[in-house]
């Protein structure tokens, strides 16, 4: 792939000062010309291109090294854009849009003609969301286009939660990066199929099952997410993702104390085998592994959204510090814990020590 100059627009210092971010005019112009531009959303950074142009969308797949059978999410700034893209808006989707858009919820709709076929990877459905980050909304509005955008990482790497993460993966491979500071939620949007009854979570994310159920009642979870032998319904969920280069294990135990104890003995074993060991811990337990080469405190166990917020940066740190063995604490899988555990499970390639994760920490 030919290397190119990546232009950086810094809007970090002005976030919240303006509705329209005039400094994004050039970034929007790049999008209209068919270039790809990374931008912040409230979940993770996205890598955007005109969703109506095959040529533009192909550049996303090339820059990320993304398999072409993995469809992209289309980002919109208003409901008129949704109506132009989908064949039907189910009643249940209207309720969810009222409650949660703009926000970290992607819904799968039957698609209309006009979307570049690469976006949907040949499926007859399309995933759409309206992000709540003011910079993302302003950029989409100024471009005047629906913007296809996967997370702005190289395929297989953790999603980027800062512009520096995007630079690490894509500098020289894309036309530009809008730096709007660190993202908030830290894990991607929840992907919900609203074409089935009851609606089904295809990817757990920033919006919880409990939040969805408070508005529409029962919500199903794709069995392919929970059982290794079933194939997930969202094409992207079958890939191993987020994995650090070192061998990572997640430690599961019925209580937090037992978890710390189990990690302690695995750590001692790995150290005596001469390994460079990193631990993904929480603020509460980060002082309990003195033998480790690196302990990354990843938020507070008492505040799972703070764990989600720090998760991908923590996973990247193990690579930067060249850890060859990583042990991770585990979390209850209710609330945003469902997304955290899903991403950790993928990061460790399902290498789990201890009991059945569904019985982890008495959830
Ligand atoms: O928070 C997010 O959703 C971020 C930001 C940038 O908006 N985007 C993101 O996109 O995570 P990406 O491409 O990394 O993940 C999209 C996921 C993949 O697992 C993909 O397979 C699934 O959504 N998906 C997209 N369209 C789909 C469809 N029509 N049917 C089923 N799954 C779909
Ligand atoms: Mg992604």
C-alpha cells in the first residue's frame, strides 16, 4: 500500500465550545472527495468514508486490512438520513431511537438500494447508528453524507480510544485524523438486530441489555457470543480481536480474593519460568502483584464503566511494554460488564483459567 501524508486536525481544545466546529470544514471536504478520515465518537474512534461510494469505502478496508466479509456501521446525524438508507423502520426501533439516539446503539435494518455494497458485505441488512459525540455529529453534518465507519484500528488490534492509538495503527495509511481527545465510553456500540422478535444483541457494547429492556422489554443475546461452537450472527464477532502480542489468560474465580490468589500463583509460576509478565488489574488490586513486571490498573471494580473506559488502552500497553505473558482479572457480566467480558474473552482467545465464566463472581 502506498504511503500518504496524514493530516491531523486538532479540535480537542475546543470541544464543547461550538456547535459547528468550523475547523472541521476541511475534514468534511476530504470525506466529500472520497478520502478516509478518522474521527472521535463517544465509544471509540471511527475510520470514516462516504457510505454511498464503493471507491471511498474500499479505502477503509485497505487501510485496516479488514476482511471484506465484515460489514461496516453507517453513521448518521439526523433521522432524514436514516429514512434514505433503510427499507423499513420497525416500531421497536422507533422507541429505541427516541430513548437512546444519539448514543452507543447500532441497529440492524433492512437496507435500501444506494449504499455501497462493500459497506454491507453483500448482506441485505445495514447497521446504523447516530453517535452522540459533538465532533462526530458536526463532521457528518458538514460532509452532508452518511459515513461508513468501523473502529479506526488495524484489523485485529484493540479499538482506538485516543488519536494517538489511531496514529499508532494508521499514520501514513489514511488521509486524515480529527483529534478530539480521548473517547468516553471506551468500548464500541451495542449492535442490536431489530428485524427479529425479540430483538437480539449481536455485539454487547456501551448500551446495556438492562437499558434496552427498560424500554422494549425482553431482549435476546446471540447464542454465538456465549458458546464457542455456535457461529456469531455479526460477521465481525467471529474474528479474534483486541489480542495483545503476548499470550493472555483470563482468570475466573467465585470471589475477588480467590481471583487475586489464583493470579498470584500463576504469576509466581510464570516468573520462575523466566517470563515477562503483565497483569490487567483494577485500582482495588493493583498493589497485590509485586512480582509482576507490569501492572496496568484498568479502572475500578466498583465502577464498571471506568473499566470499559480504560480497557483498550490497557491492552495496548502490554504490547508497548513487550510483555510476553499477560494475566487478566475478570468481571461480573451484567451491565457494561457483558461487553468488557466479551472483549477480554476475545483478547485472550478464550484462554480461561478457573471455573465456568458464566458463574464468575456470582452474577
Ligand atoms: O462504537 C462503534 O460501533 C464503533 C464506532 C466507530 O461507531 N464502530 C465499530 O465498527 O465498532 P466495527 O466495524 O469495528 O464493528 C461493526 C460490527 C461488526 O462486528 C460487524 O460484523 C457488525 O457490527 N455489523 C455491521 N453491519 C452488520 C449487519 N448488517 N449485520 C450484522 N452485523 C453487522
Ligand atoms: Mg472494530
